[in-house]
């Protein structure tokens, strides 16, 4: 039985086999594209679930958002239910995918949010506000809630801690626990004091993220970034813990269009290699013929990091960001094909409930992993 997490965020009384939800968002034509006389190559039939590329290439998704769609609308319809499910103990992931300059960073809100209008605020700042709105409405006698956050980027296939940038990338390693959970040894989680503190962590970390200009995007993200929020609720001798991963993938690039050379070209190669590995994982998970075959999570650090999010213990939403401009026809087609395959992935989220004994075992396992890294 498949269940829409919007209808039942708590998941109570249902079989937890959920598809990855995929929505498409088209950005408006940019002033530079209008000056170059670019035209829109996409159209949106009534119903809000179909996008047509060119004359007749139609794709259907869980939702399709036209260029005028508000940030708040996407958040309320798809992301807010995921926040609610986190408070029920389920892991959640939102990841934005698309070509460079398609609006991923704007949608996620990992850029500079200072001075933005409320209507322009992206998903991550809205998630923060919703988390603290829920905390404030919870009776402290029912649960003790603690919030932790981490922020990393994968740049040229190296993991960097954006909240503690002095940490050496070589000291960070991806590890898999005995229960299959993926953990990052060497990345520190910040204890979050309040909403303002979490907002500051996002701003500070985003300043450390690697960005640069290309012919297609004057403020191009040169790395994949993951802002992770851990919500822990302690009730008597039991603890419920959920992780919310908010992923802003670097955009797919063509060297011919971006004009990249030297370091920028090396970055492009690494970005595209990570996205190719992600595409291989999506194909392996989403293709009925390949379901029993090996899933190549270990092809890249990006896919290892997203192992729980794709085919594992998470409720996951992919936002495919597309450019409507006709010069981007091929890139938009590739994005839509990529997103269409992701719709076939099935996840198996569970409530992350730990007894006091299990918590002590988890701490001991974490310490053992850290000790192993130091040897």
C-alpha cells in the first residue's frame, strides 16, 4: 500500500512503502534571455501535474509549478507535511536538481537571505520557522526537544564541514552503521539554541560554500550542499529522533555553454560525475528490470550521502528545477527524464524510536567509529 505523506504525515496504521515524490518548478525567463529573444519552450496544460516540452513531449509528475508559483505554495503543499512527519519520528529529505541557473539555490534558500522579502524566502528558512513554531506549541511536560544542525558541501569529491571550516576534509569519512544508517565521522553537529541561531548557522555556512561565475550563472554553486537538521524528542525512557536533509545539488553543466576552463572546468567534471553517479542509482532503483541488481551507491560520495534518502529510510521529495528558455531545451529534457525516473523509487521509512538502552549502544558505536578514524 502506497500512502501520500501529505495525507498521513504520522504514518500511523499504514504500510510504510512510499514512492519518492517529484515536483517540477519552472523559473521565469531571465532579463538576459529576453534581450537575446529567447522564447519559452515549455507549456503547462490544466491540472497542475503535466509539463509539455516543445510541441508534444509531455511529462507527468506529482505537481508542476508554473514560473509565477509562490515559494510559500510549494512549501505548504509538499514540505510542511515532511516537517510534521519528522516530529512523528520519520526521516525526511528535500533535494533540488536541475541544470545550472535553473533556480535550485533560490528554491532551497541556501543563498544570502538577508534583505529578502518574505515571499522570496526559500524552503530551508521556512523549514526552520515551522520547526520552532511546532516546538513552541508543544507542552514541555510532554517531551524534551533538542535540535542539532550540520552543513556540508561536496566540492571536487571532497566533503567539507561548512559550520566548522577549519576541519580538514581528509578527517571526514562516510561510515555505515550495523543497521545500515549512514553517518559522517568527523563532521560536527552544532547544538541549536533557537530559531535565530539556526538561521545564523545557515548564513555563516553559506558564506563558506564554494561559488563562482560562469557564462550561464554569475553566482553558480560549485558544490553539492546538504543542510541537515536533527530533531530529538525525549519522553521518559524513550527517544524519537528524525533527520531532515535539505539538499541543494550543483547544476549539471555543459562546458560549451558555461565557457569553463581550468579550475572551473575541473569543478564541472566533478559536478557532472557526481550527478551521473546519482543518475545510475536512480536508474537502478527505479527500473523494474534492475530492481534485483546491485545499487551503485558507492560510486560517489554524493550517492553514499543520499543512500538513506533514495531507496532507504526517508520520506523524500525531489524538486526538479527547469529553465523555460529554448536554448536550454536539451538540458530541460534531460532534467525531466532524470526526474521521471526518480518517481519509480520506493522508500521504506520507519519511526526512529530508541529505548534508553539502544541510545547508549548508539553512543558507544559512534565513539568506536570515531576512535577507528583516529587510529
